[in-house]
C-alpha cells in the first residue's frame, strides 16, 4: 500500500519532471531553418534546426570545457577524456560504439578546443534515434577504466609526435605561447609528453564528473529532425543514466571577462631541421563578443583571406617567396589573436617578414581601399553561406552559438551584419589592431645570426 507522503513525493517528482521550457529562437519560412530550444529541468539545453528537404541529420553534444579549464598538471586532460569516451560504457564496448554507426553508413567523431569539446554523429534521418542513443550513452555512461587510460596514452603520445612532425601546425601552438605565455590559453590542447604520462585514471574521472554535468552541456541537432522527438529521446537517455536528477539546476552562462596578453615584441624561435621556415607575425586581436568582430572579419579577409588578398599578392604572386601565406583570427571569450602565417625557404624568411610587416603598417596607417573592402565583404558573405550548407556545419553553428553566446543568429542576420560594415569601421579596427607592436614565432633551421635578425620584424 502506498502512503500519502509517497504519493505526494511521486506527484512532486512528476510535476518537476514535466517542466521543460521550449522557445522558438529563429522562425523559418514553412519551418525551414526554424531553430528551437528546450531547457530540461536538469539544466540540459537542446537546440535544433529543421531542414525538411534533406535526408541526413547531425547530432552533437557540446561540453563547456576546454584546455583553458586545466591546471598545469592537468594539461591535456580534456583531450585525453575526449578519446576515452569512445572506449566503452556500461552498455557498449568501444567496438559496439563504432560498429553501431558504421553499420548505418554514418560518421562519428569529436574535437577538443581551448574553450569547448564536441562529440557528434552524422547519419540518415531515419537513423537519428540510434545516433542520439549512442552519443548520449558515451557522454553519460563512460567507464574510464584504468586499462583504457593506459592503452589510449600511447595513442595520444603518437598524436603529439605527429603534431611535432608538422611544423606548419606546431608553429600555431608556439604562437599561442608567445602571445599568452604559460597560461591555460597559452598551453597546447594536446598537452605535453610529461603531462600525458603523469595523468591517472582517477584524476581524469574527477575531471569528467566535474565538467560533464548536464548544466555544462548543450545538445544540438540539425537536418530533417523533429524538435520534440529529439527532446524526448535525449531526455529519456539522460534520465535513464540518472543524469537529470537536479530539477532546479540552471545552465552555466557563457564565459566572460577580460584578459591582457603579454607585452608586444616577444620573439620565440625553435631551431629545427626542416625544409621551410614557418613563421607567424601577430598581435592581440578581439574577443568573440566584441562588436567590432564583423569589421575585423572583413579586414582579415582583405589582408590574407584569399588569392586576391594583399599578402597573397605581395608575397606569392608578385615575388614568389612563399607557397602558403595567409592571415587569421582566433577569438576567445575574453581575448583574441590576429596572426599572419607564412612558410618559406629559410634564406628568404627575413624578406617575407619585412613585406608582411610593411603591409600591416601600411594598412594600419592608410587603411584599405573601398574596392578592397567591397570585395572582402562579398567574399566573406559568400564563404559564410557556403560554409553552412551541410547539416554538420549547421549543428556546429547552433551548438557553439548556444554554448558561447547564449543566443542564436540566423544566416540572414549574419549576412546583414557583414554587409553593414563600413569602410570607416574597417579602417578604425585596422588602426587599433594592426597599429600594435607585433610578436613573432618561428620554427625552422634558423641559426644564431638568422634568429637574432628576426627581432627586426617586431622592432
């Protein structure tokens, strides 16, 4: 016989379970492109974008944790954990996880960044329930066994070695250290050989429990999906794992704050026997919430974003000094980086750096021409749309937007922001960003005299 207090408790529990806030964030014509969001009682957010005309769906779970959340001794733990969640749960072995998605012709992967981690699967729309079940199981039921930690350690050490063998990749980690020093943002996402060898299963389990709470997660799905069905399936999977017990929990807010970068004029050189010298000349950029980011995107595109850009024309087309030369931005919650990368023969590194520095100084002082700005606006708008033409890219956009900004922006709104950028705004951000004294990172066979001369590029 059930007591009166038990009935009341059950009723209260049932009422709490029923509370789920659903919003339509972007309303598309005939439902196409409609973005909806439901926040479950446990603080788990589910966002979807519906595209009825496609036959695929991409499902992902974003975790509000990246390498910047690690202490020095935990450097590499976020990426290590990403690997381990594929190694098995209480329901599935590692082979079961991979074969389930392979059996329906889907693809499954994950990636770790400095401020977030994402796990995703892309499948036919009819196989979406399977993808939801598998990915949710990985996120809520990982075993993180000692034998898996030991086995995967070798894989991650090989990944570090592979990165070290690619100086064109490695120089970006060096540039982050040059600009941000020995800080969480300045350290490599993969960790180091020493920190990976020192990580234990117990430390990784504690890291997992602390950062994979539902309040730190965003579920995103895009394609031929039904929002309410996705919510029901995700809720069932998390409740079965006992992961939505805190009915009063609220999602963590996007990161905020302000971070000062190191004093300009730093030079870091790694002497390595390579065929090319790989260099990055750069300075502090903009945080991802800065209102000037649209103008910065136009500036970056005109400077080094394509074959018609200034740097490509001056360094490669006119002088043939490098095969690869481009500019880029990295935006974080509280700071950002702007850099110019070039790979060239070691004997020509000083000429390349001088041309790049001269172009940056010229644009800082005189700005870009109206024609360059118009061309960059068109290029940026076109590449933005073309980069969002598949369900995987759309899932990335809505998941990252919810996690990092706490809001959604339609493609039309993004295009309107780009089109609204004025020449004066581009010239103003050029003065602010390019007018700073740069720092420099370099990897290659750069002997003492050559290395000493590199300081001329940042003088």
